[in-house]
């Protein structure tokens, strides 16, 4: 008995827009989602000034973020998967 498996390949979402508000990096994805993550989840971004964080660009057709001044690159699929360098630290109230 032959079994045929039909698999649909779903492409990883890419970013179509990126912006930073209050040290949170936001991405609008090709699948319609908007996600955000604290800049402090990445070592280099955690030490960046607010102005440096604002200078982010989309690269590789929306599959990567680039901070030229900081020499930092982060992949969009990695962000979507929750692959961060540092643990989440809740701010004290």
C-alpha cells in the first residue's frame, strides 16, 4: 500500500517594516502579524543608545535586521522563533 503525504511548504515570514519605540523593536511581517521584542534581549542592543536603536534597516529581503553603527545583525526567523541572547528582565515598578 502506497501512502502519499501531501505537504504544504509555508515560507518563513519576512519583515516589511521595522521601527523602535521605547527600546522595543517592532516588526510588521509579510503574514500580517506585528511583533515586538525588548532591545535588551540582545547583548549589543542592550548597550545601545535610544538614537542608535532607531537606526535599524531591513536587509536580505526582510529576513534580517541591521544596525550598521553597532555592527549588529539579527535574523527575522530567529526573532519569530523566540531565539534571544538574554533572558527577559521585567522592569521594576
